[in-house]
């Protein structure tokens, strides 16, 4: 598992998602240290947009889980 440094912020993850090809690039997952998921998002255009829509609603929970580790 990739080592993540410092607390992650939901606002930064949302900004990365919205400002990088409307989230299909998966940069928000790289930010959270989820390298494999980021690569999947990058190669599948955010799981054809469906994964990006799911991320819009689940990103704060994902950030909490990352910060608890």
C-alpha cells in the first residue's frame, strides 16, 4: 500500500477532480494515495463517467478513511 503523508482535505480532492478533465483523469485518487484506482480512472475515463459521479458523493468518506490510516 502506498504511504500517504499528512492529512488529506476533501476540498483539495474535489478541486483536483473538477479541474482535471471533470474528474475523469483520476487525479483525486492519486492525491489520496490510491495509485491503482487513479490509473484505472485514467485509462477508463473515470469508468466512463459513472465512477466520477459516484466520487462526487463519496469523496468526503474516502478522505476520512485515508486520514484514519
